[in-house]
């Protein structure tokens, strides 16, 4: 708890520092941000720590850095500037394809770590920003059709565990261990009732029936210990954040700021 409190305090300090910087200043740093992002993703393969068969972390003494997580934020800045500078050409297919070329190195480097989940998230980020930038729907549709046609080729070149993970996402009963995690998650949420069992008093989470409870199944812990009321408060807080982001986008003075939001 102490460590998390320290991280939260550092995060708030960092947020205050960011708010003191005019976002338009970042528009002049696109090339630097692009190079730094690629550099961080590339250096993982040389000095990164291997964990559970993946090489994703860089140890920095007191804490570790996961470049793929940081890159999700930096990619937004790069794409925002790219689409903002080409606002008048946004209706051209060449602009859409060029943005994909811009994204390709990030997606490939993350996939090779290997981290299929984050690579997919980065593609979703690209799709959302392209849509927000005003890319024509027929162009997105054409790319979607191309992606569907490429599925057999991609499937054959996925690693075995990646294919298995995708199959388990569709049908968890194929693997008793995966089904166990889902069952425990549902038990945790359901047993919380209206008000929960109390902070740090959840049986499924505190007795470790719920695995990886501090990350993958954190919502199950909230549901068990804080109940439906706590879960709804969480949704309300997230909704408030989303509303504030959309309000900031509406008030942004230029396309770059709107796309960052």
C-alpha cells in the first residue's frame, strides 16, 4: 500500500508538470518523440528483462519501465500531429496508408516482444484516431476488408500460445485453468453483493483463489470488497474522466489538441 501511495503521489506530480506545458509545444517534437519511442521499444531486445517468456521490461534501479505502455501515449502524440498537418488531405486514401506505415514499426516491435495484446491495442488506437480525424468510412472499410482477408495468413504465423489464447477468449472451457480464473472472478463479483465484504476482507482475493488479483482481476476484487456500490462509483468516476476529456476536445483551439483528447 505504501508503494502504491508513493507511485500515486509521483503520478500526481507528473500530471501537474504536464499541465504546465502548452500542448502545442509538443507539436514541434514529433520527430524526437517518434525516435524516442522506437528507441525505447528497440532497446528492450538488448537490455530488457525476460519474464514469463516475454521481454518487455527495462530495469531502472528503483523501478522498472515497460516501454510498450509508454509508447501507447507517445503514439497518440505522433498520430495527432500527423493527422493535424494533413487535415486538408484527410480524405485521400494515401494519407490513411501513410499513417499506417507510420504506425507499423511500433506494432511490429511490440508484437516481437512478444505482446500481441498491446499490439492490437495500438492498432485500435490508430483506428480511433483515424476516425476522429475524419478519415472516410469507405477507406476504413477497405482496410477492414483487407484485414479480414489477411486473417488466415496472420493466423498461420502466430505463435502457438497466441492462437491458443485467442481460442480461449472465444471458448474458455477449452482450458480448465482458464475456466477456473473466470469462475473465481464471477464468484468474487457475485459474492460482493450490494456493499461488499469490506476493504481487504474479500475471501476470494485475500485467500488467493483469485489469481493475479492486483492487475488482470482488479475489478473482481473491487466487486467483492466494495460491492455493486463500489463498482458503480468506479464507473461514475471513469465517466467523469471521459466527459472531461470530451469537453477538453470540444474546447481545443486546434485539431492537434482535439486529436490528443
